[in-house]
């Protein structure tokens, strides 16, 4: 890498707050991934039910329905303070699971309850961190900062897939949760080290305390209407919903089932599959952070179509090495697609409404539990390959329809979404 490219890629770290937010996001993402992998394998081994596996994965996203409320709270109290509170809550919940596991009282029912509570909060983490990122970064560095921020999730999935599987196999779930709890706690402390950005609060004409319910509802409605008003933002939200409904289920909640019942491997094999998708995603994030002059809306269209094409191939493969290679390519396309959607939303949103816009962005993640639950039932009825093919083909058709519907806003080089 040339010195100029390296300097440009690392430019966001010149901002002090970013130097604290990035490692905090990294540790949180690592904890998320290890926890998801460990609990998914635990439920699959203890119950043997793919339906309960999809229920577990779905519970992690129940909070998407209230994500706009978290965004509104973040706009009022400050995105930094909200993220710190959320991450201290993760610490308490993971410590509870750790205690139950170490004392021998952990059971699938207990896991479901804790995951359901965690699922009320966790889906909003990504949106709030995105809003905080837009607060602390100059507009010219936003694409690079978002791309680098994505590496926290991508590297976490690699680390979580490889170390999580190993820790679970060697230490068991109790001692693995000691590490998870520690990651959440350090992430919360790092978040408190950020200076409060002026843009993240104080943008309202009324105080944050003692507000009547009508004012809260008005602010919430304002954010939802605003997020749906711009054609560029509307298209990005539709793509995000489609991806969560039909693409992510195949490489997210269903991977423990795919590893055990399709490739007949153990938790180590599951780690390799999950890490392959994450490696591709990391490559995609780094590529976008280094590339200059990208037409973001065009990249959104091309990368999403490529993602579904790779998934269409993946569901028919039965050889682990080939499947891993396919997941690397799918991960690259996924990363470019989701970065593009985030950039379009953050570029278009007004500073005092960013939290609510990203809250609406998180709301569309509700497509993931719907897609997971439907996939669990369809696999029992028509099988894994037919279900995966149905999802991928529908995704290709729907993405093409989105590109045609908003062609004037997404394809012309002079469109605001394609500004370099």
C-alpha cells in the first residue's frame, strides 16, 4: 500500500474520539459474535431443533421494533451516553449467563429469556454507533470512517468464529462467558472516555426531561417520516430490509444447522464457515476505505446483486472448501452493499435527526427474525437447498425491482447519492 493510501485510510484515527470509539465498537462486536456462536451451538446441541435455533436467532432482534425510540433517546441524551449505558447493560446480562453456567443452572429456557432481554437493546447498538460516528467525523472523512468502523464487525466475526468455537470446545460455556463479560465491560469504559460531541445533543428547543408524551410521539413520528422522505434514503432502507429478510438468514442464524446437518462438521467447522464470510466482509470494508471516487449508489446496486448470486451458488455446494470460498465472495459483496446503504443514509440525514434515521435503519432489521422463522419452517417442509434457492432468487428479483423503481436517484452519476 502506498504511503498516501495508507495515510488516507487511517485519517479517521486523527480524531481523538474516533480513537476511543473504534476499539470500543471492536470489543463489543467481538463479544457479540462469540456470544452468538456459543449460544447457537449450545441450543443446537442441547435441543437438536433447527426451529429453536431460528427462534434463538430471532430473539436477538426483537428490539428492532423499538430501535427508532432508542434513536430518539440518543438524539436527546447524547449518542455517547446511550452507547455507554447499553454496553454496561450487556455486561450485566452476560455476567448473569456466566454465573448460571458456572453454577450448573444454565438451561435452554434460561438462555432464551436472557437473549430476549438482550435482544431488546442489542439491535440498536449498530445504529447508535453510526449516529455517533457521523457526529464526531468531518463529512469529507465519513466514507472512510464508516468503512473502518465496519472492520470492527468483520474482524470480530473472524475472531468470534475461530476463538469462540475453540474456547467453547476447550473451556466450556461458563469460562467462555468470563471472556465475553470482560469484553463488554472494557468496551463500556472506553465509551466513557469519549468527549461528548456537541452535535449529539442539545439540538432541541425543549429540554430532555419531563417531556409530555405528545412531544415524544411527535419527535418519533418526525424521525420516521423524515427517514422515509428522501428517495435515496427510501431505496437504501428497502435494500437493507430485503437483505435482512432473505440474505442474512442464510449466513447468520442458520449457519449452525448448515455446519452440522449439511456439511456434517463440528463447532470448529462452524467457525471456519463463519470466518470465511467475515474474511470476505473485511476485505470488502478495507477495499471501500481505500478506494476513492466511488459512486456509492451504483455500488449499492451492483454489490447487492452479486451477493445474491453468490448465495444462490452457496446453497447448492456440499464441499467445505468450495463453500468457504463462496462465502468469502458473498461477504465481500455484503460489506460493500451495507456500507453503501449506511453512507447514503448518513449523508442525507440532518445532524439532529441522525439517531432517529439510524433507528429506522435498525427497524428494518426486523426482516431478519421474520426471514429466520420462515426459513426454519420452510426447511422442515421443502428442505435446505430449495429454501435457500427461493430466498436468493426472490432477492435478485426484488433488488432488480428496487434499482428500476429508483433508477433516477441511484444510477445517474449526477445523482446526490453518487456524489464523490
